[in-house]
């Protein structure tokens, strides 16, 4: 854990959110899951560790606003 955060590998995240690991790596990473927010690269290496609590909280936020588009600074566009 990092400052109370649960660190997950791609495979562990896959089990929790029910997405294929390949989908996480190729479609979600860097479009929905952002480096420094949702995942880190320890010691500047290639390995990726996902921050579970941040992902869980963001999934809940965006699912309750399914008719809105999330914006970079945390707002949402409606319409």
C-alpha cells in the first residue's frame, strides 16, 4: 500500500472491474486511467501499479452521471 492506497497489478485490477487485462492496457490506460492519478510506475520502470481506491471512487462518480461527459478538471459537460 502507498499512503493507505491499495496497489494492484493489471491482472488484479482486471478481476475487480471485470475488464480483460488487454483492454485495460490498450484502451483504458492513458485515456480513462491516467498516470499519476490512477496508476504509477514504481522507480520509473515499466511495471504499472494501479491505485484501487482512486479507480473505485472515479468509477462510482462517472456511473452516476452517465448522461454527462467527464472533463479534465473534474467537471462534467451535459447535453
